[in-house]
C-alpha cells in the first residue's frame, strides 16, 4: 500500500517502537522522499529512502525507491523531515500547562489517566523519551513499567516518583518530608526499590548532611540524581556531586563555570522562566520565520505565555544564565536539555538545537544506566 503524507515536518525513530514485542513476522515499512536529519552534525540528507524492518531502521539510501514486493507499506513523505526522537527532560506527567487549579483535588485515578494520556500524546508529537521529575503516588513509575512491558504504546519514561524533600521544602509545600540524613537515605532507597530510575531532590531547604546523604545513596545504587535548586544551595549541590540541576534560579557565572568543569548537567526549564523582554524578542523572531500565522503555534505560545509572566526578574536572569552556559560549556552537556525553539530563537544553529534535544541527550552519562538496559 502506498500513501502520501502532506505534512511539512515529521519526527520518526525506531525508538518509537522499542517497547513493543513482535510475535509475528516483522512488518516492513518504507519511507520515501524524506529529508533526514541524523543529529550527528551532518547536513540534511535530501531525497532519502528509509527501510524499517520491525523496530529497526535497516537501510538508509539516497534517491528513488524501487519496490520489491516484500513491503507491507510504502509511504511517500513528500519532502517531510525525519529526525531521531525528541526528549523532554523535565515533565510532571499528571500536570497541565497552563496549570488548571480545578484539577488540584482530582483523585488519584483521574491523575493516573491524565498522566498516561499526556505521555502517549508526547509520543504522538515526536517525544520518544520523557524524564519525569516529581510525581505523586508513583504514577510515573507505574506508566514507566507499563510502557516497558508493552501493555501500551508510549515513550520511554525515566521516572523519579515523588521528590525527596525535607519538611517545609519547596517553598513550604511539603508537609511530611525526610528530615535528617538517615531519613533521606531511606527515602532515596525506597523510591529506587519501588522502581524509580532517577532521583529528584529539592535541596533549597536541605541541610548539607542531608544533601550529601541523598547523592551518596543514589550513586551507591547506580542511579542518577537531580536537584530542584537555586543559589547558593545550587553551588553547594554541584560541589557535592549532583548529576544535574533543574531550574537553576539565580545561578551565577562562577557556578556555571564549575558545572562545565565538573560535567554537571543543566536543565533550565526555560519555557517556564521567560521575561517580557524575551517574549517580545521571541515573537519578533517567530514572525521573521513566518510562524506567526500558524494556528497551532499561536495556541501553544499562548499557553506558555501564562507561565512566562510568573517571575520576570528570575526569567531574565535565567535567560542570561542559559546564554552563559552555552558560551562556557566545553561540550554539548550544558545545551543537552534546551528545547529547539528556545535555542534557535536565542541564535543557536537549528541543526545543533535538534542534536541537543535528541541524540546528545541519549548519549549522555546522566541516563546511561537505563538507556543501556533498554537498548539505545
């Protein structure tokens, strides 16, 4: 069967199918007339043909395709783009953006369903891996296991379960936290025992011995650990050996240089921390790219703008910090979690932005244990 797809862009990767088990003969699908971005830094390869045998891209060749009769489906992409799968490195699966307070008191069942739908929608839009950093009731761990075992078609989930925080942590939100080094160690071990593949801590209110206990315990069990943090506790976490930083409020140039030296990853969550200045510059840039009249782009930019206005001071500082991180990094580490739109709007080359959101993340040590376990 041959059909024509008239979309301007698509994201396809063998990772999409990595959690499926094929009991029958593998289906052979051929994609023709594709523009391929392989995220190696090479130029776009135009007019390519991809042969997908089951869950593996078995051939990539230039020029027209001559059918052999062995294909199950031939799809003409009409010049659409094929890229590796995208990674979202900071998600809360049961949440929505903008936040809907009517859902604050939803029961656990409703949150489980919403989390699964959000994850599967992410895959449908080209995100083949999601890192969930803070989710109640182990909802993300449950979906991680469901997708791994093939019960549903979804992205790879790197789940943390609930964040580890002391009592009154996260701006006073945590009512019953882990207090003292012994409780922190137990909380980290418990989450890993329950299936978490990454540990998320909120270290702003942590004492030093609690911070060190969290990092040591996670590393002793071969699991990476990330911190919701701000200065000066941010630098303290970097010095203690944290693997990555979320948000990085008020991060200093000196801490950025230390992170680059130590190989600490930075997840700036820039779409939640944008200033009015940035919004205006972004809209001008999008207009120059001809995206202002795109109905879907306008819809999602409007949703993101709700978050943009929460803290202009932090937002402007965050943007400056991200630019400094890009300048000081010795490799792709500091850019690995930047979304393609945010990076290109700031002037980062488009192909490099795609690389940092796809292949660069998959190759980094921060996810090495689970990536090796699932196959890359």
